[in-house]
C-alpha cells in the first residue's frame, strides 16, 4: 500500500512527535516504507517569508515589495531558522550540516532578489511578474528548510530517507508542476526509502500565482495522483471534528470519522479547509480517499473523506463557520418582476474579484454574504453609487453540514437552538442538495451560535 502523507506546519514544529507518532507509528517500532511525506514549513516560517496569513504583519516579501531593507529582514529570518535548528538537535539534526544547507540557500535567494531589484529599477520589465517570481522563490525556502532537516534527522536515526527537492533550485529546466513531480519520482523504489518532499513545487505556471498559500496542498494532491497512491493522509494538530475544539472545548468536539468530498467543499467555502478545494478535486476524480489524522493521537483512525460516503443514519456531522464576513443587502422597489436585476450586482463584484458565499432574495431585496476584506469594501463603495439602497452589516455565518440531512427536523432544531440562546437569525439558506444549512447571525453571537448548534445537533444525536 502506497500512501502520500502531508504534515502541517504546527506538527512539523514538533518533529519529535512526528518521528514517534507518524514515522514510527506501528507497535513494533519498525519503519514502514512505501510512504511519501510532503512537508510544510515549520510554524510561522512562511509568515516570516511573505506576510502573516491572519494579521497581515509584513515579512521579507513585503519589505522587498516596498523597497525596504529586506536584507536586514533576511538576516533576522536566518537567525530564527538557526534557533529552530537548535531545537531539533536532541532528536538527531546535525547543526553544522543544517546550517550550511540553509545558509547557502538563503545566500542564493538574496542574490536573486538583488538582481530582481535592479531589473525592476531599470524599468525594462513588468514589475508584477518579477514580484510574483520573488514571492515564489521566497516561499520555497521554508519547505526546503524543513524537508532537508527532516531527511537529516531520519538518516541520523538510521532511517533510510531521500530528500525530494521540488523547488528547482539546482536546475534550469522549464518544467510544468506535473512534469517536475513525475520526473522526481520516476526512478524511486518506494519500498526501500521514505521520500521527504518539499511542499513547494517550481513550475513554469507558478504554483503561487494560481493557488497562493494553498500550494503545499496542491503539491500533495498532484503527487498522490501521479504515483497512484492508495490513500492520501493529512496529519494535523487536531482531528476533523464536529466543531472547532478551540471554540467549544476539546471535551465537546467529536471526531467526524467519515464524510465525503461534498462536505469538504462546504468547509472550504467558509475558509475551514480540510484540504484546499483545488487540491481535493484531482483526488476526488482519481478515486483516492483522504484520511485526516491527529498527529498527537496516532492510534486514532482519523476521518476518511471519500467519493461515495453517505451516513447510514441522518445526522449533522460538522458545525462550522466564520465571523469574518459582511452582509450587504440591495433594496429596490422596482426590483420585483425585473428580469436579471442581479446581473449588475454580479458585474460589480466580478470587476472587484469578489465572490459571495451566501445569497438570499425576496421580492425587492437581494442579500449576499462576502468576506470582510479590503477589496470587498472597495466593491461596496462602488455598488453604493449604482443601486437604489445598500445596507451593510458585519455578521457571522454558521453552517450545519452532513452527508445525510435531507430529512425533516434539522432546520427546526437548529433554529430552536439559536432561539433558546436568544440569538437572532438574520438570514437562513439551504440548497436542494441539502448538505448544508447556513445561518447568518450577528457577529457578536458567533461563538455562542457554534456552541449551541454543536450541543444540540452533534452531541445530542
């Protein structure tokens, strides 16, 4: 059985647990080969390289973009990586060899950025393309660092491991992402070595240009399809649970166990990705199951995501949502009976590259939920100039999902649970497929809504 397994950044930062719980996971402590590991950068490293994913705090890329002192930022970054290396010495990392590797890689990236800076200053080249190339190159550093370290640690623990560097630093080949992956794995005997692979893959199309920070999921998916894996496993610091344990508490969240790709898409739509939706689709089409495992509970089977799963009994599998959204309502007394009224709304949204995650209509109003981002505010400013009346409100969206919920009662029980906690429902939606009921609530009620729905619909089934 050949598996492709992705280890997330938080788990990578506790690599001693990865070594014990993932790589030496069987009871006899015997190494199981026929496994390919796709590793993310250590926790926060990509934030330092680019920008903080949640707060927007600038990283090296932002300094380069704004023509600030990116070399000083690089020097500080280098020190942070050396501190990470020191924390891994006790499990077998050779500090001298590790420092030489990352020192040489950083030196080359700094040289490339210096050249790019001068090309930009010349005015002879398109800035955006150079900035995108710089972003790609910087992102690759994090995964190269963690993957190289992992192989060094495994080899020093008498485990045969091979470093698969998909960053393309040592070649000038014009390969697509798929071509680079196929070439890298074409001559490897998986039964004799563990492959440790960078989560970043260099390709002429630019993996970050298309997928941005979801690139390691894409690499993971493409490798699994290319080698015809029997199973794709994602190791996280938590289970895929009935609700976020950070919100409801560990004792109030239950591992899902089984679900399907449709539910995974619903999660991705509200930013709670089990896997990037563009990465899930190739696996789904190839018929490869995804298993989500908790790094720190190695004996738990985790949750299987498959094509054909439907719960044998009607039940809510997951309650999830986000409080980082805005509701806007377009009202017009002349809307009733006008064919295609929302076309101009959608055109404004398309012009600003803004999509919606919820839509509800009545005779003379259209309500949509969008992400609370800068481009959304710019879009709404334009829309206010074009429509009769626009109402904007910060809200939260809370969803109850399941592979078998097309039965009476779930909507009633969800609405009653919110009512019992004095939470007003601003909007509600459910499509004909009936896999996701969406409740829009006041933003300040988000946490209470998650807790109420999880208790009523997941714990009391």
